[in-house]
């Protein structure tokens, strides 16, 4: 649709301003912590056995000795953050593949619970790490939510993604998921939609496997995100992305998940019961990211840690934090970021927003709020703005554009590794 394209172009421009990172010296310590706040900790584990061609996240090829060094450095960085005054309530291990070394991940998990009072822990994994031994290690260590990157059960698409040979067929993956059910409070399945060669029938089969055969506790359906810097390489590997059909595919997903008894936890996450979700940024006003390539949002600024594993290990060996970039948002940009993240979770409490920013929130963002009403994206119920069905897809577009720009920044950081 022409309207979708125009909105997407506008969103790209706005989100780029949020990601105008500049070099930042953190040699004297991490950004200041609020001692009254309990933060979410995001810990990034960048190692992967398979480097999927569609993935723009910070990841490197797995080497065991290197990964062992990295886990030791990450533990040191966590201790540094705690010493600097950061108190954690929840932890999200993302990647990469955090479970490449399950024993080391379990050690970190036990440490966070016993020494730092963490009560909720989520970790990402791949289908290859759903063996009985690994599941027992992770469950015994206290992982509450395991999020499995599946992407699709379509064997043809899995071959295009270079995942079939490593992780097996869609049938094998669905069997592994069934065997993993019940080991954790929440088993989430990460899926993607709008692959160039994905038909509506293929998507419908994926949905039936998820809700009928696997009966997953939770499903996160991400739109394929092609960063400008990786579009050419992605096009050669899996084909050119057509955003013109994204809305129709999203409608199929939303209607099926609703009919199957799932509720939206965010615009692209569907849950059978209330639980932790991937989009920790929607539920946590501030969060600290540790590990190479991690992002933080603290006191109105976005921070990024070095993408160089060598630099990361060296900085930690020298007792220095790994943050090397900062994007300081002005007051209005902070409000837009707040609006984006809160409505991604489905609703925004205007009274809370005005208390947080002073009464200027509604006045400063009157144009954005009026535009959302005109588009039919939100409805007001009391003091809350709620996303409509049309608004849910608009927010999928918004987050897709935001994360696509994040992916462009990641690519620039990878290219700068030589300079570091």
C-alpha cells in the first residue's frame, strides 16, 4: 500500500535520529545508577554455530576457547555493574546463541540469582540445543523462559536460511519443541514472516504446527528486517523482500493466533498466559546492556558496547566497562521513544506519561498523537491510549523500521572493528 510506504519512509527518518551514536569515553565507569531502581539486565552472547544470512544481530562464529574467555569477561562486567550500584530484577540473555556453552550459562544464571537477587531469567537458544542434557542443565540453573529461534517449519525456507543441515527438518524441530515443553515456565518460539519465497499456505502450516502440534506457550512473530547495509547480501541468499504483502501476512497471523486462544503481549508476541516476553524494552523504562554489542537505555541516553570481541576482552581485563558509543536524546526524542515502546506493548497511560515528563508530554507530542487518532491507530479509554487492530500492524512497521536502523548501526560498528 502507498500509505504504508510513506509511513515507513517517515519512520526510518525519525528512528535514525534516535540512533545518532557518538564516541563515548567510559573509562571512569558505567553511567550512573539510580540506587532506588531495579533494572533489567540484558546480557549479549554473540557466538553462533550457524551464521544465518537474514540475521543482522551482532554474532560471530563459535570457537569454544574464545567463548570461554568471553563468559569469564561477562561475569566480571556483571560484577563491575553491581559494584557501580546497579540492582537487577530480571535478566535476558540474548545473542547470538547464549546456550553454546550451557554449563557456563548455568553458572552465570546461578550467580545472578544467589548473589544479585535476580528473580526472573530468560534465555535464547536454537533447536540444536534442545537435547535432554542441555534442557536439564538450563532448567536446574533456574531459567524461567526459554526462547527458541525456529523462524519457520518449511523445509524449503530452512534450506534457504542455511538452517536445515544444522538444525534438521521442520518435523524434527517440532518434535524437539514438544519434548522441551514443561521444562520451563514459558517456552517461546521465535518465528519470522514475509520471507521472499514464503507463501500464505506455508505461513498457515507454520501457524498450525505452533498452535496445534507444538501448542507453544508463547510465539513471537518478527517481520523480516532487511537493513540497508545487508539488503544486497540477503537478496542473493534468500531473495528480495516485498513489504507490500507484509500487512496481509500479519493479518493471517493475528487472526489465527486469536482464534487459537492466544492474547497479544506486544504487537508481534502472542501468549497463552501472562509471561515474560522478548520485548523487555516495552516493560522496562531503563535497562543495562552488558557484553559485546549490547545496548542500554539509561537516563535519556542510548548506549552501545564495543562490537570487537578483542576490544571487549581487553577492556574488561583492564577493569574498564565496554560501552564505547552514546546517543543522548533530547526531551522530545525521549518522549517519542517512550511513546514507541509503551504502545508496542498495546497501551500507553497518558497520566503516567505526564507524571514522568511533566504535563508537557501531551502538548509536545500533540501532532503525533493527533496523527495516530486520524489514522485510526489508537483509541482512548479513560486515561489510556490503546492500539486498534490497524494500529497493531502500524506498530509492527514502526518497530521494524526502528530495528532496521539499529541493524544498520550494528553493521557500521562491525566495519569499525578494525579501527578499534
